[in-house]
């Protein structure tokens, strides 16, 4: 069984990125278990806290990361970059130095925006962190969901969007299997 962690870069209850990952969760085939890893309760990363007595939120998050083989992130763009909450989660998971929980695992990135750019700047800013983390990104297909509000019908993603997500998940499964 391969274990996938789903990480949303928005804390909003009505988050479109969460809606997207809820669908992604359903699209993984047999042999895969995809679960959300929450980041909203994580204390701001502080090396002093970590050295003295790591907060319970760091310990919980790192344990959940450790159990996963791969991650799918869905993030909005805030001011042409990633929201602070997702960067904080990346940083917490990367420490203590030499004990990063991201090292050598697989990652897929979806970015979702209400605007026309599909949060491409955030998508790429997140990928930039993967270089040092040694997360192995799926490069293709890229997933930029632009003007997401026009692809939601009665609170559900349109079938066209679900088809795109299915393509993304199928490619991600191949990525994980090819390199495992
Ligand atoms: C502080 C802030 C900054 C934002 N900056 C951008 C931006 O740079 N580019 C963009 O496409 N959308 C931007 N947005 C709009 C988001 O795309 C929109 O709020 C989106 O729905 C957030 O994702 P969510 O639905 O998952 O919360 C910004 C929103 C906020 C709150």
C-alpha cells in the first residue's frame, strides 16, 4: 500500500484548493491510500522551540509526514507566491537538520486560483523548495486551475475539471511507480 499525504495551502473553510484535493483523494486507484495532513495548527517555525522542546504540533506533523511515501499539494497564490502557512509547513517538516521528512519522497503540485493565471507563480515557488528538500516532483502534466469559480457547478467541480484531475492522478501514480 502506497501512502499519499494531501496538503492544502489554504486554511479557508470554503477553500477551492481543498475541494480539488477532496476529489484527488477519490481518484487514487486501489493500492493507494490518500489522506489529508493538516497544517493550520502548526506553530510558526522557531529553531529555539525546536532545540528546547519541540511543540506538540511539530511532533504530530512530522510523524504524519514520516508515514507517507508521497505528497500532493494544492495551493493558492498569495501576492505572487505561496501562502505563509504552506511555507511554514515545508520548514517544520524539513528540520531538525539532517532529519527532513521530505527527503527522497515524491511530490505533485496543483495550483488553483479564482484569477486567470492559475496561481502559476505559487506553483513554481513551491517547486523551488523541492530542490533543496530533495522532493522528487512530477514535472508533467502541470496543473494550473484558473478561474476555478467558473468550473464549479452546485458546489461540485465540473466533469471537465475532474477529467483533468484524473489525468493528473494517473500520471502521478506512474511517476511514483516508475521511480520507487
Ligand atoms: C492575501 C491574498 C493574496 C492573493 N494574491 C493572489 C495572487 O497573487 N494571485 C492570484 O491568482 N490570486 C490571489 N489571491 C486570490 C486567491 O486566488 C483566492 O483567494 C483563492 O480562492 C484562494 O484559494 P482557496 O479558495 O483555496 O482559499 C489572493 C488572495 C489573498 C487572500
